[in-house]
């Protein structure tokens, strides 16, 4: 990634890889009216699964991406380097029709940041601006702190007690294997600034949305409402948040100083990077494997989502090496701008609207480098037998098929809104949120045996689905995710 080619404009990079292929004719779309169960797949799938475990390059792929491109926040030099890296890496891995599909992405810069408790005694604070936050005035911002245990509790506070103060949202995230604690705790990060500003707050602080006790704050996206004043927003490292909480619980007057250099710039050019393993019998039908290429700026983006990129790339690489490709095309999409906008996901759904009926199934890897332990499905009830047949391809790896519905990854949500069914290969996220969105998101968090198991699971299930004669149908309208 130190090559001069990385510095070329994105349009030139895309041209070097060939123009995006024309949309596949919808005449090749699957007939969703007649679902058929599929037999349990063996033979080639067994060999593929064992081959991934024996010769996986997934860890080397994460190392290459994080060393050569580094942090890849949308609009940053690292993001441009990541796109160039992906174009090269997919080509070298044996994918066909490798190309970049350009899209506009947000461009936000963190700048310098610092904070401190001023009263009752001087204590520095480890903090990180939330993605998209406005900055403080150049001289910084000071205010007395008022705490709320939730957005609901915040809404009940007297505006006269909030006006001019710094709101502190103290919500602890629960450690869970499936990562569900994140969804339960993350809402204050996204909406806290809006709710606090409505009450006249000068700024908002949150306890980091993470499960660690390190002095490494967790960043993440937040939102504003154009009808409400925009106030600075930052996350405190969890030990620092706990100090603030304790002081307030003891009835002490707490005053904090913040200085955030964050700013938003005009949109920049980003891109989804796409590569195919072309099907041997029904190449117009697509099984999509997705991950996101962008990352936050604090760490190296190794587990979020360099690992996911490596998992789906390794799955595709190993399938491409087989003497016979599966019937359907396996497409790998490395999405742009998942972290702070989902522009890439929406751009892909728009660009491929003509062939969305030919997307028979989608899977996403965006939960780190942990082992796959469970498979879930979201689609019609008539396709459950087909799902269980292909999910069985990962059984020897310790994965089990579940009756729980899949949620799909964020980058799949626009396709899900159009009815494309999804399989979740649930990865063990017990420790993932110790490092998620922090400076500790580095290569050292990736365990080779674990990421190889995940790559083997994605490869086996993707091949089984792509080679199956079954129709996975469409997500029922009532269960589709819409914005």
C-alpha cells in the first residue's frame, strides 16, 4: 500500500480495474414462487471447509490491510488507501470483475481533544468525541455536570436544572456472547445530544458503549436534528465515567472542562469494492458476502471490520480456487461508510436495483474475529428447510442452526428492505466490545484459530447456498427493515 498507485484519484483506480459490469439481466432472477428444499450438502463443502482451516490467509489479510492502510474513516487518506488495497487484494485473490463503485461519503475530522474534572478536584479525563460531533469553541467549554441514567430519565429532568450544564448519560453495557448488550445500551450515544440540547444543555458526555475497564474511550456515530441546536458530544473511558458517577452520587458539585477540535467537511469520494466468484451453472444468481472497509480513526480497524473483510475475502478466495465453482455466483462486497452513514450500503442497493431479484441470499461479517457458533435465518417460513440444509455445512465447526430470526448486518439493511433474505452466522462477541471503536482495535486482538474457523464457516455456508437448487424466497413484507 506504499505504492504510488494508492495516491491516484479513485476514478483512475476504478478504471484500472475495469468499469463496473452491466447489471445482470433480471430474466436470470430466481423464480420465488416455487421454493424447494435442498439436501444436506457434503463432499465439496467438506473439502472446502477443511481446506480453509488448513490454508487460511485471513490473519495475513487483516495484517496487510491494517499495516498498509491503517485507520480508514470515510474521507480520510487511510480510506482512500483502503480502497486501493481492496482492489488489488481482491484481484490477487482470484476474484473476477473486481471494481470500485463510487459514492459520496461524509468527511468528519476529530482534531485535538481533551477534558478534565475541575471540581471537586483536578482530574484529567480520557475521552473521545463522538463521530459527527461539532467541536467546542476554540477556548473550550466549562460547565457543571448533571447526570441521567437513561434518555427517559433525561426527558424527565427540569429544563431549568439542565440549561447551560453538561449532561452526563451513565448507562452500562452488559457483556453478552451475542453482542445484544450493545443494542440495549447504544441509544444514548446516537440520540443523547438531541435530547440534551432540547433541554438547553451545553454539551453531552456518555459512558463509553463498551465492556472494558480500560482508560480507552469508545467513539461511535451520533446524530443531530436540524431543528435542535448542535452541542458537542463525547464518550468518557469507562473508569473515568465511573469516577464522575461516584462523585455525583456522593452529592458533590462536579464541574468539567472540554475541548474538542471536531469538525465536518464537505462530502468526499468513497467506494464500495466488489468482486465475484462466477457461478458455474446460474451465474446470474448471487449469494452476497459483505463486510465494511471503513473504520473509526482511533485504532487500526482490525476487528471492526478488517476481520470481517478478511473473513469474506478468504471465503471467496477459497471458493474461487475450487476445480468447480458453485452454481450461483458468490459476490464479495466491501462496503463504504458503514460506521458513520451507511452511504455505501444504500449506494449498492440503488446501483443494483435491476438485479436485486437475483440476490438470492446475503450474509455479513461485522462482529470481529470470533468463532461462529450459531446460524440464524430471516426469510419466508417455506425456506426454513433450505436454510437448515445449508447451515449444516458449518455444523462440524461447532455451529448450530437456530430458530431465532436473523437481524442482518447494517450494510444489508437496504437489501433486506427490498426483500433479500439473510443468514446470520453469529460470532462469539464476548470480548469484542472491550476493543470496539477504541485505540485498542489492533491486529493483536485477532486470534488466528478463531478467524480461520469463522472464514471456514462463511465459506462452507456460502458454497452450500450457492450450489443449492433451493429458493430462499423473499423476506415477508411485515419483517422487512425500512428506514
